[in-house]
C-alpha cells in the first residue's frame, strides 16, 4: 500500500492597493507563508474575490483607490452572504478611516507605512485563524440583541485604536438603564430585550455619524468609545428620547458616565473612570449624567483609602458609637425614653469622618456588614454596662442594612448577641429604612417577621423618603415609624408640611404604630409635634449624637428628675 502525505496548498491572500510599491512590500513580507494575488483598485478586487471565493483566506484592502475605493469594496463584501465570511484587513494612513472601517465590518487594520513585517505577519495569521468557522466567530464578536461588540472584542479593538492612534482624542462613555432588573420583572424579558435592541439601534445610528465603536456587556451595560463630543447631555437626551418612545406605560431612565480622553491613558483606564462616574449617578433621576473630573478622581482616591483602612479602623478602635437620645414628649417634662446608635470614625490622618462619607460607600461595596456588626456589638455591650451601672432601662436602636437583611445568619447572630450580653430582645431596637421594603419586599417581610417573633421591635427609618404605598405599609410587620426630618424642618412656616405631619400621625394611630420625629431643633417644632400627638422626638433641640460618657450625663439627669418627682 502506497503511503503518501497530501500536499496542502498555502492559504490564498488578496492584496489590494493602487500603489505598486505597497503591493510589492506586502508581497515580500507574505510570500514565504502564503499564496498571493493582487488587485490595484476596488473593481479588480471584487472580481478576484468573486473568482476565488472558495479559496480566499483573507483580503488586505487599501481604502483610498481610484475606480472604486476600499469602503465600497468592504461594504459589498460584508453585505453579500456569499462573501461575508472572508475577513478583511484594511490598509490606511488615515486615523478616522480605521474607525469607519471597523464599524463597517473590517476585522482589523494595518497602518501605513508598513515598517514592522513581524506585526503584519502576526495579524494576518491571527485573523485567518479566527475567521475559520466564521459564523461562530461572528456570533462571538457581537451581542445578538444589539449587534454591538461583546466585551473582549470591544476592548481589543479599542486598544488597537489607541496603540496605533494614541493622539486621536477618544472619550469613554458608559450608559446604564436604571432598575433594569425591575423593568424585566414587571414587563417581561421580551419587553426588556426590546429596550436593549432599541438602544443598540440608536447607538449604531450615532456611530454612523461619528467615529467610534460600541459594546454591550452584562444585562444593560453599554460602552461607547468615540471621538470627543461637545455636549454629552445632548447625547444622553437623544438616547433617552428614543427609549421614551418604546411604551407610554413604562418609565425607562438612562444614566451616563463619561471619562474624557487624556494623553497617554489607555482605554481600559478611561472606562474605569466612566464606569465610576456612571455609578455615582445611580438613582439620581434629576442629574443622570456625570463627567469624570479631578474632583471625582480625588473622591475615588479618598474612597479607596477608606475601603483599605476599614479593617484597621475596627481593629484599632478608631470607630466609635455615638448615641442620640429620643424623648417622650407626651410627658411633662419630656422623658428620656430611648436612643439611636450612630457610627463615627476618627481617622488618625483624616480626622473625624462623617458617616455620610463612608456608609454609602461601604453599602455599595458590600463592607457595610463590617460596620453593622461593630455597631451591634458595641451597642449591646453598652446597654449591658448602663444596666449594671444605673439599673436604668434604656432601649437603643441600631440600623439593619439591606445587605444584612438578606443574610441567612442574621436572626441567629442577633439572638446570640442578646444572649451573650444578658439583654432582653426589646433592649435592642432594629431600624430598617423605608426604601429597603421596596426591594424583594416579600423576602424582607419574612425576615422582619422572624425578628419580631423573637421579641425585637422594628422601626421603619426615614418614613416618607421612599416609595412605600399605604397598602404596603399596612402589611409591614413594624412597631414604630421614624418620620423623615424633611417633614419636620418647615412645619413652623408651612401649613402644608404641618398637615402632612398630622396626616402621617393619623395613619400611624390607625395602624397602632408609635411615631418618632427626627430633626427637631426648635421649641416651636416641639410644641406643634406634641399638640399633633407625636410620641417621641430626637434632634438637636435635646442633644446632638454624643459619645457614651456624655450620654451618661443625660441618664444621670433623667434619674435625678425621676427621684425628684417621687419625693
């Protein structure tokens, strides 16, 4: 039997350029590895492509040529079902042309003059390898819904554009859909897909007008790498107007972050900044656009430092729990009834840091449980010490973050904390913000019911700042409403605000709930709230949040008043 090895023909490459010198240079670079055919204009190129459609592995295509330019050839190849499997690498010295060619379907580009043969050989080999089984590769390159690039191809092309045209001003734009998971849940995945398709179409329309590329990652994360725009608010408005037309019955809100081009900064770094900017305006329906600037950079540096320093702050006792008293104002004089535990951070280098600067940060990064656990432990211990020192019954409220509420170990951890400190369950009140009840409401209600069955009292914090309906309120297993301070602020001067406060108090009475009014600062506010039937108040009128040693003075004064009244 005659054994023989089949001789495999070299892969066929078509080089298209109107300059003979360019054809010759590419021929010399490629001739050892490939069989080469040539064309000197677009018309000849199409003839060669159609004639060799079954053998052609790749086309190296000049864009600026007589008779028919490379853009027309590229358009015909990519739109023809018989030819579209053939990859095209464009040859150009025009930076803007590179972007346009990629948008039209080019697989890559080679910048003139051809001065690094090894790079050209590597690119040709790689694109040919990728193009084998082209339908699979095409599906891998693009998101099926929006026809935009997927993550890996998007950043590959963005990096190529940057490295071959580092002086071309290209901005990074990130766009997201607010509460997209809710839109899907309420309206169905098919509707959500329609929203994504419409956004993809409008992005592609935008990119047909300017130089740039775009991708869709994850569910609703769109990245656009485009030449600098003078008005990004106008661009966001354009996309917002498009989605507004999808359905008159569904509100869809977009948000956008932009990191402007900086000399020497790679695309991935630009997009990190754009993503951070987009995240900063999450939930801000009034100002959904953020341009990354120096102030934001400094804020990011500060945030990163706080994230890095948190564990050390716990270990080195830099975190402190302050206590703000709550007074029963239906007594005369008002009586110290309970307190709220509030975290403070005394940083060794940065000084006292407001919780408003680190609590939202830790909530967004999943570290808030570290803070919560610290506050619970310190507060439970402090309640026990005050009981032992004064024999004084004082319940203290602590916050439960949304992260903790969905922790399956929460109930056991809190129960163990009560037992370890010899407390009653009513000694530690649990505050849940109103907005938390709107996220996975059924799951949350189940957790809260379990906590109440143990004996914990539940307070709804910041009532009036969220979106809970009266129907939802009636179903919530809570004991106390904490009225948001914005209702109290203007009750002396605004009859409307006073009426709202009275309405909330009437609702609470109907539901047999006690009410705490936050932010009370003046005697006038105190009197109006007392006359309206409010149970408890807290605010600067009585005391700012203070450290434990200062709070003890309030306890001692209360005990002295009680002793005096009993004589």
